[in-house]
C-alpha cells in the first residue's frame, strides 16, 4: 500500500503548488486518483465490501469528495448499495444512510438516466458515460469490483461534476467561434512567438493559411513573407511597446500571398494568465487598402469630370497655375486652347442628351490622341474643353497644335449606326504674350474663342498672333463637307456657253456651290483641296453627276435644246476605277446620250498626271464621252501633250481676256492659243467674256465659243430655263439684264 500512498501524497503536494484556475482538469483528475487510490487500498485490505459506519475516515473522504465534486458509488453483485461518498452535495433531502443497503432501483424514479447506467454496470459492463444530477452534468466511470479471490464482488461508479469544465469549454468554444467568424483578421502566437492559429478573415485578407505561414517561417524566417519590409529595428520597437504597455497599434505594409502589397492597421496585444505570466500574443488586422482606394476615388471624383474622365475645372486651374510657374522659371512659352463645340445645343435638342453625352466622350477620346503626353486635356463645362500645352518653342508650334485639335472633328462621329458631323471653334492664349497670370490667360483664350465663332466657326483664333488672328488657313474641314451633303447644302449653278457665230446658247458649265450656314455661297476652289485630301470628292462628284443628268433630262423634256453640260472633275475621280461605270449608269438612268456630257480637267492637273489622265480620257472617249482641257495656257508650257490627249475642246484661262484692252501682245497670245486649237482640230472656248469689245476681238481671231458675264452669270436651273430662249435669240447687247442674276 505504501506506493499508492506515496503517489497520492505527491499528487496532493503538486496540487498545492498549482493554481486552481490554471489547471482545473488536472486538479480534478489528481483528486480523483486520490479517491480511487483509497478505494483500491480498501478493496485489497478486506476480502469483501461491507457497510462502514460513519467515522473519522468516512467524514474525511466525504469532505474530499465534496471539495472535488465527486460521488463514489459501490454496490454488491445483488445491486445493493454498499458505499456512497459525496452524495449529500447532490441531494440534501435524502440522507446517505437512507440509501445504503438499498437496491439501486431506489434511484429509478428520481434519476432514470443514471439508474440505466447502474444497470449496465451491474451487468458487468465497464464504460464512461454522462448524465445530470440536479441540472448539473456529471461524468460517470463504471467498473467492476474484484475481491482478493479474483471474483467479481460487485461494481462501482465514480461520478465527477464536469459542470465547470463544460462551462469553461463552452466559453472557449464560443471564443474560438467568435474569433473564427470575426470580420477582423486575427492571429494567435504563443509566448515564444510561434504561430498557433489564424482565422478565416486573415486567410481571406492575405491568402495565407496557417500552414502557408508555418512553411514560410521554416524556409525564410519568422513570417517574413507576410511583412512587406521586414525590419529588426521595427520589431524591437514593437516588443518594447508591448513590454511597457501591453499593446501596440500602427499601420504596417503587408504582402498578400499573390505578392500584392497593401496597408493594414495592426493591433498587437499580450495575454497573461492569472499569475501575471505571459501566455500568448494576439494580433488583429484591418485592411486599409479599401479605405485608401475610397479616399483616392473621392479625390479623383473631386478633380475629374464624371462623364469624360478628363480633369475638371478645379484640376485644370491647378495644373495651369503650376505650368505658368514652370514656364516662368524656364523662360518658355505655354499655350491655352479653349475649345467650344459649334451648335451643340442643336445636337442635344434634336438627337437627345444621351447622344450629346456620347459625342462629348468621343471628343475627349480624340483630343487625348492628338496632343502630347505632357499636355493636359480638360473638360471645363458643358461642351467646352481646354488644352494646356507647355514648353512651346514658337507660334508655329501653337498653330500646329490648333490644327491637330481641329483634325479631331474631320471624321464623322458614329453612334448606334447614326453618323453625326460636328465642328468646334478654338481660342488661343499664349504665356507670357497674352497674359502673365492664370486669370488673364483664361480671359484671353475665351475672347479668342468667340472671335473664332464670329469669323465663321470651325477654326482657331489668337488675339496675339497677327498671322493667325483669323480663322485657320484651312478654311473648311471634311466634317463640314459631309454635313453639307447630308443637309442638302450643295447646289449647282449653270453658266451659258455661247456660240459667237450662230448667236445662240449651245450648252452650259455646271458649277458647284456650297451654301454654308455661316459664310454664304462658297465656290469649289475654296474647299475642293480639303475634299481631295479627305477623300470626300467621290461622294460630292457622284451627287453632282446625277444632279446634272437629272437637270439635262428635265430641260430636254421642256423642249430646251441644251446640247451638253460640262462638269469639272478632280484627280481622285480620274483615279477611281469605278467612276467610268458611274458615268454610264447615270446616263442610262436619265436616258441621255454620252455626248450630252463634257468633263473638264484643268491643265495643271493634266500636266502633273499626264499618263493617268490620258488613259482615263481614252477609255471614256471611246464610249462617246467628251473632254475639255480647262485653264488652257495658264501653265505657259509647250502644248505638245495635246497630240496624244484625245480631248475635244480647250478652254482659255480667264485671266487672258482681262488684258484684251491692253497691248497687242495680249491679243496675239490669245490668237496663238486659238491657232493651236485649230491646228489640233480642237474647239477653243474663251472664258471671262464681259464686254462686247472682247467678243469682237475673239470673233476676229477665229474663236467661235465664249463664256462669261456678257452672256450670263452662273445662275440657278430655274433662271437658266427662263433665260435660255432669250439668250438663244437675242444679241447680248440687247439682252434683258433682269434675267441675268447675280452670281449664285
């Protein structure tokens, strides 16, 4: 028995040295071992178990059982209770003495679950189970009692109150669940700073699991993968704060498993036991990246336009102020461009605000593609945009930027398969010439923009630059030409072609006119260059061809014997392989003969593209189409090219007729050119005839056909029809001038 008592004594000594709250379970187990040791000694000392009268030992055991919250049950093989210790702590109404010697069935009514367990133990089963006494959970360890002869003498059950353990377990489970489901990331370390656990929020935030961090700590050092910039000095400061205050809070740069860095607010606290000793470290993380993004988004929204994403007025003024300071320090120029859309209100009213919004967004995109990367493009308000260009070297560069800005409006804007033509007016102010501060530059640019609008729109204007203090030299832009066709702003004027000998009108030249909404009637010489560069001539030419053929057919049906109409064509039409077929289709559609059309090609164009023009003329001449070289004699070149060019007529340059009243030398030049026509069997047509004396000179030198104000200015088809009979029957000197309208 000595060894058993020694173990019990050691256990009690250990319990005395161990704090109860820190080692509850261990305390209970050691107490239980003491009780069990006692009953083992008791069982070995006696061959059978008998009821023991209450005495000193029993009272001591009762006290111990009550302290340990243990109940010891013993029963013989018949099920009679022979020993009961610790009962009074459970039920004070029924005395222990009233139960001893009675059958275990006495517990059936009050404790049916426990009675069922005793029946199992009586049957020889050894087990551990649970049931309640007085609403308290107990753990029951049931086993058989063996006598000195080795025979089973009964059974015993040791019931241990586990209520406190259960409550502690529940608190721990609740705490663990709270940490696990917390939205804030939590990491727990032991006192040696070894990782114990991480919650789900931490894994979601960083992508690291506990296993990932443990593996990385083993490979690279303690959690260096999580900290973006590991610094021993930083860790020393943190642990010094923990030592002094028990906690530390600050912003730390962390790294996600993907490698992305992010800012986190970290709160680190120490956890200590009842004795005050350090047991754990708890670390709480809050991801600041969303907050920082929100702040950045708010700052962005405060300085940018929400429709176009361009800098708004606030940011524009800030950048302009900084740009002026840089220009002042570097002694460089800076240019401000005010851009205002033309007729934007009309677009909004007719097509809707959503269409206007799409237009503004596309304009913003185009502006960003034509300026330099260092330039600022901003939306000032409504349909107003602004460009700031720094490090400007000269005014030529300013004009070049203005041209690029206007080029954004050359192509039509397409939204939902709907095409829209738009233009803009640009005002320019240059630092320091137009102003040395922000306000003066803005005022100058705004004033210049209104000057550009007043000058006809679709151009730029600079108050300071004398050369560019007008609308751009490129008077018109492709966008306007496309709009002109769609809005039916193009029209044709007809100027009579007069036979001097027979005194009658034999045909007419069709002259294209653009009825501009702001600048009035515009002649082809002012816009055909732009049309050629932008590839719009084919569309304009197709419209002109069909309109001329339609009008010729109408005149023929009215009984007017207009033999032919001449049409001026450009190089893009000559180079277009589809143009000959277009001509034939138009003639067929309007039931005209090929000879009813004559195409005029200017001499400079012929000389610059002689091979292509010759091939084109030969192809259509075989079909019966007639051709004329316009502005003949304007180049001063040798006329040998005409030998291989199958044209029917030559139109003299109109400037030659202006000098007929001068020296004989001018008349001789016209006579020489007319003679070349006679030699080559070409009809010669004099252009610009305004006076009777000019007609007389032409008749003397053998020129038979003339065109000019003497016979009629370019007029509408309606006027031409009314004047036709009179022009054919009456001498020009007696012509009713009321039928000759002003140039249209």
